[in-house]
């Protein structure tokens, strides 16, 4: 596959889309990010790294951390995880409260905030510092032991996390949160604030393209069936309330974050990450979505 030529074509075609949309501003520290940036990285399973644009610029991974948190919790809890979190698309915004009431405090899926808070709660039950455990775990997936979270972004989100705290209290009232709300929110804001670049992230999702085995260490992260399941959840729930449209346009399992990053994977071939901070109303990076759509059209490769 001529990834170099494909990335150059994408870079040229995506140019009019870069900066179109709005940078997330509800986390004050993210509001100042320059919107007109674009980077993309493809890491094939042999370790070949192919990049274009701002692929080495670190950014706030935000909700992409939910994928790594879920992987670690799934390793620990196995299928008992699904007793506390569902596996259906929500059809609601990622930070919605209404569905939780109708469904007795069991979040629809692990990629909406309520679901990710339950997953973080599971990690808090297992680790004294869940965010550090997750940073280290993600660092192993990314083959980058220097990963860390941005304390300023975490503090900025913590100061404005009333809605997530409301959800956490609400779930606690149904018995679906075992640790103190403050501890769970603190760990959640910190893991959302992990900083990575496109290369780190493309490497970090490669284990899912590799049937659950970390290609960089040989460590089995998940068995093949579990890796298939997490990839399926990415396809159905990974890109906010636009997951159906995203699957229609792109046709790859993916997880996005309001920092403007989107990770995706092509099973058996590569991990992919694209980053451009200006978002569509759905919360997905606009230029990033266009780039991934062009990637599957230009390569003729998707899961379909
Ligand atoms: N930390 C963000 C929040 O809870 C994550 C949002 C996102 O990237 O979807 O609102």
C-alpha cells in the first residue's frame, strides 16, 4: 500500500476543511487551541510509521481515553463489565442525563460519559491511582513510556465538571458507582487530559488491528474475541451520536474525542490517527472525519 502517496493526496484534499467547525470550549483550557491544525499518522503492523502534517504535535486525547480505560477494565472484569454498562448506541449526546433515569442508572455504552465514569469507577476499585495505571497501560500500547496527562487541562475540566458529577451522583443513587464521586471524577478528568500525538495514538490502537496482541511488545492485551467486540463497539458507539453516519461514510471502527483526535483501525493492517481541533456539532473533528472518509475511498479498504 502506497501510504505516502495516499497521505499526501488526503492532505491536499482536506485543506479546505481544516479549521472548519468549532474548537471545544466547555473545557476552558481547550478553548485556546489553534483550530487550523491537521495531522495524520498510519502505523502498520510491521511498525512502519507514515505521517503527514502535524502528526507529532501532542494534543488532549479526551474521550479517546475511554477506549483505553475500557480495554483495561475489560481485562480486569471480563464479561461482568456488561452487568454495569450496556452495549447499544445511545442516540443521545455524549453527556446526556435523561436516558440514565429511564434506564435505572445503567449507561447505554462505555463511550458516553456515564459509561466511561462507570468504567473509571471499576479502575478506581482496582488501583489507588487509576489515572496513573491508565497512563502506564496506554504508554505500553503506544510504546511510549513518557506519556502523561496535562495537569492544567485536568484541573480546567475538574472546575467545570458539574454535569459529569451530576451523572456520577445519579448512578451512585442506583448503586452503579462504588467509589466516592469526587475520586471517580478526579481520575476521569485526569485520564481525559492525557496528551498524545497522532503517532502515539495510531500505535496505541494497533493491538486491536492485531487481534488483541500488542504488536510492539508481543503481550496479549485481549483475546481475539474480546478485541473483535471492542472494535464492534467503536463502530457502533465510538463517534458520538453520529456513529451511524460515520460508519456510513468511513466504514472503520473509530473513537473520537473533543480534543479533535480520531483513532481508527483497519483489521490486520494498521492503526490510524487523525487530528484537527475544529469539531462538527456532533463533537467529531470535521477535517478528521473527511480525511478518514477519503482514506477508505482512496485505499478501497474498510471493514466492508
Ligand atoms: N472530558 C470530556 C468530558 O467529559 C470528554 C469529552 C469527549 O471527548 O467526548 O466532557
